């Protein structure tokens, strides 16, 4: 069994049992303690587990998060509509950042603009866009994060600093009155750099993200447009208006091709 397959099975076990010891890894997969320890080191480095005395466990926050595949299925019809409307904002020949997000993935599904350059560190975005022969794909390289299906590491942010884009499409784990939130600090660094290198930033999120909780904050100042699937609260609407952020609700508004914010 290859290490990647074993790591996925360890994560599946953790999802059901919350923790796993070195001995249990050895007995489940018939591997040595050295191999089990290497697996633990790899999972800890990728940020999906916490080392415990004698094994590994899911981080407290991770217990609250669904897997990438689960999140893709949840609210899929709403995310599809968000993606369809958001993709209309992309013009022919533009360079666009496509973040790692289940909702941004639906943007990639609906891109109709011609001769664009898509810049991404999402494995799924690459797979979707590779079916198109009339566009270019630039992959931001780094370490493979198995569970969230992305490439990560300092090289991702370094390369973003070298690429100017017309638009960036980003997601969020939570939206609260003081900003956007993400489970990992690197998420914020990547989004922030994409925003700095783009003329316009479009946040695509379904209604479940409003009022949710996560750990690391990105200020609203980095966002120009928010596309969501249901009307937001009057308080949130006032907050966004005060920050000059354009709000597009799929139930009431349709963006115009190439729409500009502010």
C-alpha cells in the first residue's frame, strides 16, 4: 500500500474514532513503527492532525469541519447557481485567480469566457479547466495537501506575488461582522496576496457561511463583490454598504458581464 492511500485511511479512521495510536496504525496496516511515525509526521506537516502522546488526533477545529468532498455535496445546487452567475463576471482574455473552495470550483465549471488564463492551486480546478483547449492554466506549485485537494507552502504565495490578475475568486469558511474567517493561517496569506495582485476580488459563498465560526481573519477591505445564494440580514447589508462592497444575491440580482465594483 502506498503512503498516500494509507494516509487517507488513517484520516477516515480518525473521522470515526477521533484518535489513533502508533500501535493501531501498525496493526491496521501491518507496517513498522518507523513507518507509522513517518505517516504521523506527514499528516502533522500537512496540518490535518495533531500529534498526541503515542499517536495522532483530529484538531478540535477539524472535528467541526466536513471533508472537502462532503462540503462539495452540501448546498450543491446553491453553489452551482452562485458559480454560474459569478462566472459571467469573467471577460475574454482576462487573467483570473481561482481559489481552493468548493464554491469557486463551481465558478470553474461555468466559465464561458474565451482565451483566459486561470491561476490556481486547486487540483479540482485544474481537472475541470483542463477540458478546455481555448484557455491557459497556471498551477501554483507546492506540497500536496491530500484532504483539501490543494497545493500549499511558501512557494505558492511567492509565485502569486509575481502574477498580476484582473480578478480573483475566493471562498470563505465563515463570514462575521468583522471579516472573513478561515481554518488555517496560510489560507489568509494566500487570499490576501491574491487580493493584492488583482484588480477586483469576488467572494463566492453560500448562506451557511454567514454567522459560522472559524479561526483566522481576513478583513473586508480585500473584497469588492460578494456573490451569495440567499438574502443577507439587514445588519450585514448595511455593513457591506458602508464598506462599498457590492452584494449579488442569486435570488434577486444577476451580474452583468464584466461588471465592475465600487
